């Protein structure tokens, strides 16, 4: 019963709307020092900790995917004293909060059953034994409520001792634990692990009208949000870029997770001006050099335009420069394969920057 899965393939592999090649990426950290221990929580105690956010899964509420029947059968398993899978928690050293790495569906099911609501309706057990069918938590016989309250969920709690990098192992553990079912995208994982004001900013940017015209409809796997993150990370920190892209984006999101208002406003301005210029001067197909969205081409174009906008608005027509960019020596190769390799990233950013540097 493992949920919230992530494939180990490239971040944009096998998608219809975005192409990129991350297949050559490897973890940036060669070795972790991890402390882990087991602890048995009673269900009532788990629900109490979730309500207090001592156990938390930030950003995951919208990713609850169980239907009432599946959730009901999990509750029934506990009422029947049947064994259920354990959970994995990551203890954050700065505040001792425990972040859910694996088990979100089960824990959210418990919280919903104790609160009495499943989405917009009452949470009554469905398709279970007759003794429990149609019952809410408050409807259970006293002995059954006690049985559920006292049921045990085993938790494995992990803590990263080394390296001291903000807990990058959270991503690696999550990625490897969740490898057997429906995958979460890398950006969905980041939204949970690095939840904060920066993630909220990315979500707001993703609703911006010009961006929606350039990208298209909202992406259910947050690949549009990731493309915004790529732009900001490469615009602000391209000098320090080294592959893999995934680790670079993880680090940027961790570093800015609690972004200050001043930098947030600046990022919003840069993003708004860049998307408006691209849409008005090049058109809604600017990210589609070969009819489909190409993430590598998009981030190069956005960085190149944003760097030119640092000295003022662009007044002239730049369609000719855009065509030169697509035909520039080395550019097509840099957006076709090995797109996250350090040399290719720096090459396409340099080409885009030089292409638009002198437009008026």
C-alpha cells in the first residue's frame, strides 16, 4: 500500500508537452549519514499530532487521491486488527517537526475519519463489514472507538546527520521509497518538502495570464511550475550551475523557501516583464521551437530576454533575433539532448543572452 510515487527517469521524460533529457543525471551527494529509529504510535496520538502539525505533510492536501471506498477499507483493517504498512517520517532538526515521507494517504485518511468529513460530505464507512458499514467515527460502538484509538501504526523516523545541506536526503529518500506506483513529479515533491512563501509565489506566478498563454493549460503534475522555477534559478544563479538540474533546483528552492518580501516582489516583476515581452514580441508559440514545448529552449529564451530587460524595455521587433537564436550554432544541440549537462546549460544561456543583448 505504497503511495506518492516518483519514477527515477528524467524529470520531463515521456511527456507529450515538454521535452528534456535528464537521463544522465546522478545524485550530487555521494554519501549520506542517516540516523533512523522505529517508534509505535497509537492512532489517536497520530491524529492529535497531525492536528497540531507536529506530524505534517505540507503541500500535499490537494494530492489526496484515495476514494471513500479505499479509505474505508483502511479504517476497517484497523478495526479488524489487521496489520497495515508502517510510515516514514523525517525529523527536521531546526524545529523537531516530523515530515511525512511515506504514508500520506493513510495519515490523511485517519485525520478525515476522526474529523468526520471526506471532502465536502460526511465520512461514513463504505463497502466494509456490516458491523461498520455506514458508520462515522462518532457512530462506532465505544469498544470499537477504543480499538481504533489504540491501534498501532509503526513509524520509521529518519534524520540526516551529514552533509549539512538543509536535508537533501529528504528528496532522495522520498524518491526511492516511492517507486512502485503512480509517480509524483519532482515539483510536487519540492512543493511538499520545501513548502513556504517561495512555493506560494511560484503558484501565484503560474496563474499569471501571460504565462498561461505561453505554456497552455494548467499542468496536473506541476511541470509548468517547475519551468518557472528553472527560469528563476538560472536567472539568479546560473554562474553556480552544475548538473544535475534536479539537485540545482532542489537547492534553489530550499534556499528561498522562506523568501523575503523584497526579493519576492523583484522576482515577480522580472517574471511579469519577461513573459509579457515574450508574448507580445514573439508570440504564444515562443516555447515551441519544434511545435512542442521544449523546457531547455524556454529557460534559455526567458533568461536571455530577462537579462536584456535589465537595461530597459524592448521597443523593436525581435522576431528576427528569435529566428537567429533557433538557428545559432550549437543552440539546437544544447536543447535536444543532454540538456541538463553543465556545458549545454551554459552554452544555450550564453547564446540567448548574446542574441538579444543589443536589441533596442
